[in-house]
């Protein structure tokens, strides 16, 4: 952690925001007075609640549940009254067993039900990665007794039941069928077997696009109209190129850029404050930089929670203003 006269200083600072080096809890405690009530969106992917240690550092088992739960009041205190928290939590499996662990769900419940945070669960999102490697390998590719684990969950929370959000900022292109319906201005209205009643004109007005689903993707052609999907394998990605050129080991669990883009557009407006307490490869910061990211801020650091990977720099925490 960088300090001067007991003040925590950013490792890197630009006109778009700041990047800090150190443990999440310590940095947020030191910056509490400056940030309390000012953060519009906390978007982050903490170390997943795995049953075994990863090289980027993570708690395991019940220790993870306790650790994540204690962060809830801190995060809530930083939010504006209508601000949001979005946590990405991956799946976990029991050691040496073809049994999925309940640890991620227990961790979520401990976080959102922390009485000192008073959070509400607004919605669950799914990120489907079609290019994810088959895992757990023993049960999927060797014994062939399980299907490939190919998605992570993102949990949207807030201090109020109606946090600031606008789905018109993340509209999707209309499907072929919907475009045809709008062109002919006719469809089957009335009561459906599901007992929903479809009005005669409810689907005839053309808007700027379709309301997005809660399953996220970067390629709408691969999925139904109600999914969020995307791979995270682009070998030409600027982050990967920078790390290769400078001999830095890639972060093993990078947040896909389209996830950060979606939630920043959906839950913030220009000049809102966005915080990523576990900045990893700094995907959230990169999305805040606009079309021409500043390499030193966005790409130069492989980030972990507790200890550095190889020769890379350990960074936790990035803070940026929303740009459009």
C-alpha cells in the first residue's frame, strides 16, 4: 500500500480515476470519508468461493462466507441512496466429488442478509461463456457424468427497492421475428395458456430496440432474445497483448469486458462514481476510459486480492467516473 503522512495514495491516477495497491478492506477504510455516500456503482468480481486455494489468493469454505459478509456494510456505506452493488460469483464443486458446492449461494445469502448493510436483492444475472473449458474435467471429459459448467452468476443489490437504472440504455437489436411483426403491424392478441393477457396494440410500437434479458452476451446471434452471453478468449485483447509484451503473467480469472460495459450503462450516468474493490485485470477501469484507454492505468497490472502473481503488480481497487 502506498502511503504518505498516513494517507493512502493511488498507485496510478488519471483524469478518469484512480488505481490503488493493497488489501480491499484497508484501502476502503482509509478512503471512507472521501467515498461515503458518493459511489453510484460497486461492480466487482471478488475471488470466487472455491473449495481450494487459487494462485491469485482466496479464502475457502466458511472463512470465505465470513469474509464476504463483513464487506457488505462497508460497500453499503459507500453507496449513494440509489446506488447499486453487482457481485460476480462463480460456481464451486466439492473436492474430489461430482457434487456442486452450496458455498456460492451461502456466501450470497450471508452478504445480502447482513443486517448492518440492509441490502435488497434486485435481480440475478447470468453470464454464459460458450468457449469455457470443460470443467470439472474429471467428471465432464473423463468419466462423462456431468455437463460442462459454462456460466457465472451476477447478483444486483441495492439499499432501496428501486435503485437508479434505465434499461433503455442497454437495448438489444430486435429479432427477425419482431422486425417482421412491426412491419406487418399484426399479431395474435388475447389470453395465453400461461394466463397472460396480450393486448391488441401492446407490441406494435417501435422503440429503439428490445428490452435486454438478464442473461448477458456479446453475441446475440448465439442465444434466445433473453440471454447475456460471451466468450473471454480474444487473443488480440489489449490486456493480453500488453502482458505478453512485458512478460507479465495473465490474470487467470478476468472479467469479460462486455459485462462491465453492460452494468455501467444500465446502472450509471455520465460522471457517476464507479468502484471496483477487486480490480483484477482492471476491466471496469478499462471500460471507463472510453475509446482510447490509457495503458498505464488500465492494462499494466495483474491484480490479486492477497498476493502477486509472478512478476506482476498486486493491485486491489479502482475508482472511476463514468464516461459516455
